[in-house]
C-alpha cells in the first residue's frame, strides 16, 4: 500500500541566511509511504501530515537536507510499519524564477 501526501503547505523557520532565521517561509512537502496494509493496522495519513508540520516547525532546521534526514528517522520511529519513505521538501518563494528543494528516499 502507498500513502500519498502531496503539497503539504505550511510556514516554518528554515534556512541559513539571517532573514530566514527570523521570518518563517512557506514550505511544500511531498511524502510517499509504502507499508504493508493489514485490516485495522494502517497508517493514518492525517497523523503523518501533522507530525511532519510539527517536527519542521519545532526544530527550525538550518538546511533542507538536515530536515529530511531528521524527518525520515522520526517518521519511521512514529510509524513503525513504514517500509519505504520518499520525502520532498521545497521552498517555493526563495528564488523568483523557480522552486528549489531536496528529495530523499529511505528504505527500512
């Protein structure tokens, strides 16, 4: 089974530039989770989305790469049935002519 959470959008402090440490900016996150679905043993996508938002907002990461690594480890701990996880984290407003971001795939 695959859970798709796409275009999860929220504001958070993230980045290395001085203004990024003061003013929250918009982030877009995609999360694809593969797991073995069993009746009454499922992963609640609403809980995953809330966990992602809470973690990123609380930790105030400096680098997108740090955020993805931490999210991967934490989501696996919170949701043990995860077998594979793909995360994409984008900053849509940091450059005028494009969206920038990073992506990582975790296999457990």
